[in-house]
C-alpha cells in the first residue's frame, strides 16, 4: 500500500469534550496524524484568529501541517495552507489572482462533491477533497460517492484526499482507489484515538 497522509478535521463546533486544544495536542503527539485542519464555522473571524494562532503553535511544536478552513485572511496572516468551502468556490474561481500569489508558498485544498465542481476546484487548487465517499451520519440523506469517484478524479492530476465515513475498516480501499490522503472528523474529534494511531502505524508496517 502506497504512503498516504492522515488529515484530521479539528471541528470546534462538533467537539463534545471539555478541552479542544488538548484534543488537538493528543492528535499530534499520540495519534501521529500528519495534518490538522481547523474548522469553526460558528466563530467570527476575530475569535477564529485567536484560536487559530494557538492551534498553529501546537502544530508547529509537533511539526504537523496546519490548514485553515474558510477564513482566507487568517490563512494569509498565519502563512498556513487554506481549505476553501463550496460557498467560496465561485468567488475564487473568478478571482483566482488572489490564490496565484498565495500558492507560491502554501497549498490550496478545495471541495470535489461531483465532477463539475472538481473541474472548477482543479483550476485553482492543489488538493481535491472528495466527499463524501462512504455513508456518514452528518450527510445521512445524501448518497455516498463511493470509491469509483476517486478513480474518476485522477484525471485532474491533483492530489486527492478522501472524506466522509472513513474508518479503520475501509481506509485501505480508499488508498487503493488512488487517494493520497484520508480525512477524519468524527473519529478525530469524538472517537477512539487509538484507531487513528493504528492507521498511522500501518503506514510504516
């Protein structure tokens, strides 16, 4: 099995524990993840920036890649990578000049919920985030895209990260289908961290 990245979506809004920052620290230190995406759609930009500065420091301490979701100005200030939302895609599609300069020093992650959206994302991003691959409770009313979708995205010649319903029982199928990275949110925030650790250790096995 080829090497792959493990990205954990640190979703502030869905975390059920008492110490969000401690959870991120454990993901970096104990679980052995490669990348942390900070997502907090319920915060305003000023509060998000205050949180992001602390999370960025944790990631730097453990030499993990840090990615900002949604708040582009914060990503610029912190010189982090940026994961744009579906709602932002139209704006950046028409104002790609902002991203051209940004991409000289950082990576852009963009959504791929279908091939049409993936085509737009591929024109401005470095990484396509394919979702959702397997059935997941947060999108219970939507049909999962399945493994074939990952194969279809390979024609864009971009890195592909898979998101949605991934766990210790199915992640290998995603890698075999051609994904360069796997994303966990529910498992990362409220699940058993030992499972992520075992997945991380399997890369060296």
